[in-house]
C-alpha cells in the first residue's frame, strides 16, 4: 500500500461555519483524501487550527499531525512550511511519496528528494506568481522563483485548471507532459423541492423566470454589467427575477442602483445562503448567472450543474473549458450588457435548450465525480512511484 504524506494545508478537515469557509485547496484535499483513505496510507501535516475533528468515518484511517502556525497573510504559509519540515523529518522513513498542496510546501519535497530519495508531486491551485494573487511585485517575484525551483524538480505537477496548466507551461517553460490537470470534482446532488418555502421567503411562484447570482459582490464579478442587462430587459417589458445571493462591498450600491431604476420587482439582494436552502434555490433557479472579468476555476458553476441548473457566464479563466466540456454554459461577452441581455432572452425563449443544457450538465458531473478525480490522482502517484523504482 502506498504511504502518502500530504503537506501545505492550514486546515484539515476544512473549517466551515456561516462566516468562515476554508480555502478551495483545503476542500480539494479533503475530498481527495475522503475517496482515497481506504486505498492508500495517508498522513497529513497541517497547521494547528481551531477546527474540530470531522465525524466522517474515514477520518480514523488518516493520520493527522498538527504543527505550529503563526502570523497572518504571508507569515502563515511560511511558518506552516517551516514547522512542517521538522515534522516531515520525523516521518520521512515511513513515507513512499510526498504530495505538496502548494509550491511553497514543495520546498520540503525538494529537500527530501535530494537527501532521502523520496519522490514528490506538487499541486498548484492558484496563479500564485502573479501580482493579483501575490499582493505586490516583490512577493510575486519571490513566489515565481519558489515555483521555478519546486515545479522543475517535481516528479509530477497536478494543476486545478486548464488555464492554470497553460500559464505554468508558458511561465516556467515546463514540459506539458509533466503536468496533469485534475480540476475540482463535484457529485450529483438531490434536493426535495419546496415551492411554498420559496414563495413565502422569496416571492417566487411557478411562473417566475429566476436568475441566480451566487458569489461575492465585487466589481470584478461584472455586477453592474448584469444590472445594466436587467435594465435592458425591463425596457423591453420582459419580466425576470434576479436574486443576488452572497455579500460584499457593493451590496449597498446594488440596492441603490435597483431602487433608482425602478428594478425592485426585478432584483432582490438576499444575502448569503447555505446548505439545503442554497441547494433548493439553485435547483429552482432557471439559470445561474455571473458575468465576471476574472475567474480561476468556476466551482460554483459545477454546483449549479449538479442540481440540473444551466449557467450563463463570461469566458474567463476556465469557464470556456468547462462550457465546452459540459454543454451547460451559455457564454456571453465580457463587459457587454446588451449581449448579456440577449443571452438571457435566448434561454428564456427556448425551454428545450434549457432542458438540453440541464441534462448535459448532469452528465458532465457524472464524469467528474470526486471518485473519478481521486482515481486520476491515485494514478499519478502510482506512475511516479513506478518510474522511480525503474530508475
């Protein structure tokens, strides 16, 4: 049985409540471990957080080690890496392969590869060496050099998105054969419809064409393009209901803009939604819509597909890739309210197309279940170990 050591997670299991949700990387790791815990021997070195041990039965098959973590922002991942190195040195004799969930934690993989002949696989979840993600040019340059070292010496690189793979190949002159794209998975979900609840809480009846925005209220999500598209529909006397679910700095501006343009019957800001209520609202919505200027990998769109809800979105990040693979996303241009309105009208006027997109999305979700994504990850580990044994 393969003995795997995972590094780089601040939380395990992911910490979630109504105010805090662990990062996408922690959720990604958790889901892979959940599916692989009975197939391989897994140890995880994580930051000593406040999250409680998960009650899922598989956790008892996973060895979780807490290490010190301090500071905020940049200091947290740095301190986690330093603390994890000392714990790794104590465990390394019983490890077959290391999986670093960040390029920074992969520095430990480089060390162990040269001094203990242990192979390592590094996962990349974000465009870490860009100014937008690093915070400034200095941090971006430092992270660029960390990536260059850890990615070049890695036995394999797993990326969480197609556009991210292409970015890393171009930025670090990597061989495409070294990268394996395994994006976040999603499992099909079931939710019991409750039309009376939706009618009482949100004023939605069976005849309402519902558009659901789910995410943060920030400019880069194209919020005002979406508002302008609704204004266009209003001028044409086409009635829709757009629900803004989430929160963020633009919440008051959305409400102000809606009132000034007489859109109270068209737009509602409903705040953040969770759990069964969120799934119920996604399921009821005719379309999920987001007209972003930037995205990485659109996990929210996978949530929509898992409940049979088609999506309208702009082709940023991996959205174009997911649209092509799933057949469940209607693409509209960036910063173009007229075309956004046309996209909404197109789906409103074609129930057959909506049904086809719904069915296509559900089929795509079957192909990217977490079981399937975990099997792909396991094959990466097996291939790396096999190649190292031949050498």
